[in-house]
């Protein structure tokens, strides 16, 4: 890669359109501008990190650190020990924690059990759907399990149909500070379906709105009884939620619906949701199930009739990092903690075990995570701690191959698939929080490890619970933060190319 090419990127793309905070300009721990040779005009022309930051005009605080991937030598840093919310960068730690504890080939199992034996195709006792911590179970898979139940010779059930979800803690949601209706904050348990989301669809007709609640997947769209929606003539709030005992009761403001539309809503009762959908799938196979209920423990002596395995954990973690699914992170983290002989009652207790593991196994000093997904706003990590973890696992083939490829953009904001800088990293986004951490390769081939954390905690703290889905100014703040991230990456790729 020639210097002419680099100059066009780093003086044009990075310097021209960036915007992020003068308030970020905290005193650096070390010099941000290495000593230059007098004749090194190209490097002198590259915008410095303080210059990029000053143009970003984001209120809040920032920290970053970049190091050589092979030696670990720090190349530049700013406030590297400052603890800031890592957001979904947390999932990188969770992936390492789960893979180390459970193994990359681990497969979660969802089972169907029968009590009392099976005689002439009839289960003499109860039929039980038992979750085993699989965060990827969907309606298509439940349909396959129902077909396999029939193939195993089951035609009817004399007793009740029950669901066991207690292999992991049962929690109403991940972060209580989130609005009730956001789908990225569902209930958690040892049994999940469709990432614990229910599909709400509405269409206006002559007599008002027709609404449906279903557990759809690629092949099926079974209606569910455990979630109900009522349209109410009001202006606000947009949604309300009430625990209806055996179902999730929702209402929605009529003026917000328009002529029609759809969205996913979180499920607060994962076991009942999965049981509801499975009963429908079993009914399609001619197997009628009665008396859906939850049980606290599996009965001894029950016969396993059907076992459904997930993909290997490595594949699940790759998808988690790509799509940043909060439920997958929480279930994987809880499963790892449980496998380590603990029985956490809360996500915070499980995260505390992961923090201890990270100190011992990743060399981190003071990780302070409160969950496994990064959704909880009280989590804190320093850029230096995150960098230490990334360097520790570099070359092991554990994390880097399953990180998402980050596509950099041109001056107009268009993705550049052939950009000369290659980045594999994990992004993180909360309201007025933007993070990025991972590995980058300069056009010269030099590999670096980097962490960039930005947060306006004061502005975030002022948000009401209802405003947290789409706060005013949040999208623009995040866009500027991301442009700053690319500007820093481009600077490092040019300045530290050798």
C-alpha cells in the first residue's frame, strides 16, 4: 500500500467528517504523539488522536488503547484505566468464559420425557418438555421434536403436559431499567424459544384492528395463548405490560398503529411460551396434550423419549458475536457458571463468577460486569483490562476467528468491502454509549489490538425508562462515535504501519 493511498484515506476520510468531544480530552497516561523524524512529513500530516477527538464533539468521556498484537507493546493510549460501560463488548468475555468452561463442542440438549412408561402408544403418566439451556431453540425445531415424538411411537398422553425450565435461573428480564416492550430484554430461563420473542402483528379493518400474537419461525406461525394484546384508545404510553399469571398481558396505544404493521415483543414467561407452541406442534402430529403447567424439578425415573441437540457452542458463540443477541449471552454465561458448580440466583451473581474467571484466566485486574450481555448499565471495564484479555487470547484461535468482520466506510459513508484495513472486532451500543474492541491489520500487514470506549453517562442517566428505546439525539451521537472509531483506526493503521 502506497503512502499516496493512505494519505487520501487518513487526511480525507478521517480528518474531514469527524465529530467527537472536547470533553473527552482527559489527560492521557502517556504521550499520544510519538516522536517524529524531521523528514517524516507523511506521519506529521496524519491527524493526531486529540485532533480527531476534538472534532468529534461528543459530550462525555472516552478511553482508548492500541498495541502491537505480537509483542503487546502499547502504541497509543488515553485514560486506559478509566472504567466505562463496555456495552456488548462484554459478549467477547462471555464467549471466552463459556468456551473455556463448557468446551467449543458442547451442545445444549432439549428433551421430551415421559413418566409411567409407554403402553400401546400412550404415555401412562405425564409428558415433560425439559429445557437444557439452548438459546437457539425455535418453533421449527419444536416441530421436529413433535414429529420425532410421534416417530418414537407416542400417540397419546394419559396424564398432564408439563414444562421444566429450571436448569438455569428463571428471570423476568435481563435489565429492569429497560422499557417493558423492547425485544432485546426478554425473560431468561433454562428453556427459550425464538429468543424469547413473540410476534405481534396488526391490521386495521372496518371494525377496528385485527391483532395476532404468534411464535413464528421460518416454516410455521402458530398462534399463542400465553400472550395477549389489547388495543386501547389512548395517546400514551405506547405499550403497557401486566403479569397475567398464566400469560403476558399487553396493551398498545391505538393512535400509534396506523394502517398495519408488526414487531417482536419480549416474552416474560419462557417456559409457558415454549410449552404453548410445542402443544400446537404436537397437535399437528395428532398428539393431544392437556394441562400445560410448570414443574420445579424433573421426576426421578422419567424416560427420555426425544433428545434435540443444539449446534456446537463455538457456532452459537460466533452467531452471538455477529448478531449481538443478549439472550444467547445470558444463557451461555449462566450455563457456564452453573457448570462451574455454582447456582446463581441473579445475573449479577453469575457475572461475579465470570469476573473472577477473567482475572485468573485473562489477566484482567478489575472487571466489574453485572451481566453477560452488556445490557446492564452498571457494568464497567477499563480499556487496558479489555486489551489485556484480547492480547492474552490472541493466537489461540479461540476468539479472533469468531469475531465479526467490521466493514469500514468511505467518505460518503458507504461500506467498502475492499478497504485495505482489516478489522475483526465486537461492537457495543447503548444509549449514549459506543464501544469497539478487537483486532486490526494495517495495509502493511502489521497486526494491532485495540479498544475504544465512549460514553456520555450524565446524559444517559437523565433518560426516563420510557425514553430508552429511541432517545432524542441518541442516533446522531452514536453515528458520530462510530465515525470517530474509524478515524482512530485509520490513524493507527497509517501512523503505526511499520
